[in-house]
C-alpha cells in the first residue's frame, strides 16, 4: 500500500533483510510506496498486481486502502513464482523466500496458486488475509496445505480499527 508494512517488518525483524519485494498495482499508492521507501536499497518495488499467471487484469483507479477490481483500468499481473525467477520447463529454482504477506482484495487464492513452487520448495511463513471472500475462511488453508502439508495454520482477528482484519498465519 504505502510502505508501512515494509517499515513495520524491518522494525520487528531488527533490521533490513537481504531483499523485500513490495508489489502494488495502483499508480497513486505505488508513488506513495516509492516515496516512503526511498533509501531502502534492499526493497524491490514492483508496480503490478499479483495473480496466478502473467496476464492483464481489470483494476480500480481509485487508490486508497481497498483497491478493487472493477473494470476501470487494465493492469499487468504476474505470479509470485514468476517474480521470483521460476520458469516453466527449467530445473533452476526461483529465489528463496522466507515470508509472504498477502492482502490482495479477494485474489489471495489466485496468488497462492501462483506461488505454488515457492510454497512447495521453501515453505515460507505466510500472512494471508482471510476476509475478502466468504469461502476464504475454509478454502485458503486447504489450498496451502495441499501444496505443503507441513504448515501449521493459525487464524487471528486483529484488535484494530477497522475491525475486519482476519488473517491466516502459515508457519
């Protein structure tokens, strides 16, 4: 969104990791993200959406916390696996990753499908929003566990305003 998650992660991790990917599809929010992460050399900022494949998706131009797909603009989307260097037909693995955070306004399931190789191979810890679609509450953990049954799954409701923050933690 604006780099607040990057800042919070660095704070709680006790310093910057080797590399952080920050993906934001909405132009105005991406500008804010870019401005708020100036000087953080370990951040790779990507101005696109996350999906299960390389495609163009319809996306709102509205900005704000809740960008929604509503047929107002075509935006490039790609998979986590592709962003990390996985290539179909290649034996070379993609980059290792230790944590994935997804708050994707309802396309979490597609994004998990697009991170299948990464999840199977590296079992990164994941923080995944579970409140955008009615079936997310049961579908998302089943989808992740099918890819890698070694995860422990936790469901948490954050004590914050607004009060809809319900997230899965996969460890």
